[in-house]
């Protein structure tokens, strides 16, 4: 959210020649001024874990939550509204001591120096707001915290153990807050969106319309620790077999593949438009080959020629022209997530099988693994492999 200008095309075009614009971006002016700059260079600077004063985002998040927690306690104890964004000297020292004591590798003498410096700053009249506190305490926390994957796991466990993860995970703060007594509902994170899509399709009586940028037909829409990686394995339906139990199959189905085939046999019309760009090519081919042989299912690719400069980005499911699920979530891998954003999934209850990508790789050898062997893990160390930033 704090990356202004980088997505404004006018600013981006002028970044290589305008020093003022370059200073607004999270990218060095030297990089932007280089005539040989590559897309990957820019992408990594934008999407790799951001830093402030040499402190990574995960450390900032941890310190911020502790800081806000302390402010909340101060407010409840009767602190004045004017001081609601700053800590008193005593509060700052107490919080700094708590945070620094979380890191066993910080030498005691170093902790004393930081506490002393914080005390002098407060005594000298420097307001201890979040940025000031982060500059004094956060740098030391970052310096001595475990690094890389161990550090992510360590910080996540710290936040969980201290019970400072968001309590109201489904609450969304926006300039357009939810209104009561409407026919709309905000869906927060992939679990809510994909579950709503699957339930809507299961309820169809006459018509299903859907469109996606990327579409994995075999993706499980039901996940839990009992299913684990077997969430990818679903009941199938023989169109020429006994149709008396179709409603039961639909109720038990975990994927759109089974539900769409079953709905089509009952006469429901299914219309699907799929994007045909980049990795989506093979997924589109599989979806068309699998579904187009069924009566009542009409599936097309768009655009229907090979281009890389044209794409549609719509993602929606509309059922019986009465229910619609719209937004920015594709029915494909790496979209399922929970509002609590857990970093690890040891029991395959959130990212089963190949959904837990490794180093950004979403399959081992071929995209066909999405439908041939999606239940197979890409890592032997699921309990120690953090979910990717994309997830």
C-alpha cells in the first residue's frame, strides 16, 4: 500500500529522467537511470520483501503490532487523545525491554545501551512515535533475529505465542465500509471467495457463467487437515451411468470438474471464457479437451490467437443470473489463503499437494502435473517450507 507512483504510468515513464520521481520509488535512481535496466531488476525491487531503514517487512510488522498493542493499553488506562500515537518514556522502555528480550542472541550490554539511548531520547523531549521507536529498537531486533526462512518461522511463532495476530481477521477497513441491509457480502481472502464460487455453482438450476485469467479445473474447493493432499482427489461421474445419485455427487464434490460435469447432465447450461496467455495455454487446452465433449457445456478461449500483449483479466462466477461472485481471485493454484495468513502448512490443510510451491516453482517438470499428479508435494519438508509471498 505504501508504493505510490510505481503503478502510475506517467511517473514510471519519466522515472529514468526525473530525479524527483525516482526519489519517490522504492528503487535506486542508479537502477532507473540505467539504459540496460531489465524487467526482473525492477520486479525484484518492487516485490521482494520491502525494507525501511534496513529492517525487513516481517520485523516491522512484528514491532508495529507490539507498539500498537502498547498504545491500546495506554489508551485504556486513560492516556490523553493527543498522545495516542506516542509512548511515554516508561512505556517505551518497557516495550523495548520486552521486544529485545525476545531475541536471545542480543548481548545484555547491547540491550542496556539501547534502553539507555531510548531513555535519553525521551528525556530530551523526542516524541517516541512508531518510526522513532523502530529506528532505535527495530534495527537491533532485525540485526540479531534469525535470518531467511528460520527468521520467518521464528517471527510467526513469536506473533502467535504473544496472541497479537488480528482478532477480527475478516474485518476490512476501507474508504467504502460494508453497509448493513444490502444484498452484497465482502469476501476476504481466497478461502472465502473460492468456497462461495463452488457453493454458487453447486446451487445452479439453469445457468452457470464464468470467466478467469487462469483456470485449474482440478483445483480443490474443499480443504482440511483430514483430507490433506487428497483434497485433489475427487469423485467422478459417468455421464452414461446411473444418474439417480447426481445430487449426492454434487454435494460431496470438491472440484469444479465434478460439479460442472454433473450439472451439465441435469440440463444446466454452462458457459466459460478462459484467458489464453502464458502458463494458461496448457490449462485452457486441458479444460477444453475435458469439458467440451459434454452437452450443455460451452467453453471458449480468448483471445483465440497467440499474442502476449492482449489479455482479459475478468474473474467471476454468475449463477442463474441471480448470484454473482466477482473480484480478483482466479480458480487456480496459489489463490487459497486465510485472513490469518499462516506461513506454514504442515498438515496440507491450506495448500495441499503442489499448491505449496518451492522457490516460486509451481510444478516439477510439466504443467500437466496440475491434473495428473497435483496431490504430490513439491517439497520433502512441508513443515519447514514457508508459503510463497504470492500465497
